[in-house]
C-alpha cells in the first residue's frame, strides 16, 4: 500500500514537472480538450463495447485483436471529442450533463 501511494505521488509530481517544462503538441491538445474529459468518461465504455461487438468476429485473428487493443481507444477518444464539441455548440443539455464546465 505504501508503494502504491508513493507511486501515485511520484506520477502526479512528475506530470506537474513535465507540464511546466514542455510545450509540446500533446500538451496543447490536452489543454485545448480538457473540458471534454467528463464526456469522454461518460461515453467511452458504451462506445467501445459497441465498436468491439460490431467489428470483431469471434474468429478474429491476433493482429485484429492487437489493432483493436491499441487503435480503438484512440478512435473512441476522438469520436467522444467530436460528440462533445457538437453537444457543446448545439445543446444546453451539455451544460446540464457536465455541470456547466
């Protein structure tokens, strides 16, 4: 338990340090889209489950499973961002859903 707490604190401090010294495209992307974190949290699991059930047959190859393991989460995050941006621009439901963040 102590090791877990130390690990969590280390990662937290390392991220804070990294975010202050780097000015990368990843940081810019994260800062630009951090307001959609709750939408990603809400939508990622249902969308990922649906995508896996629709696109991966029971007799799929190992390479398809490998692609799905690494590719689908990235795809789902971008889909969630698109949905979040659409809802934010075209709906007051977004404000209710996210607590007006």
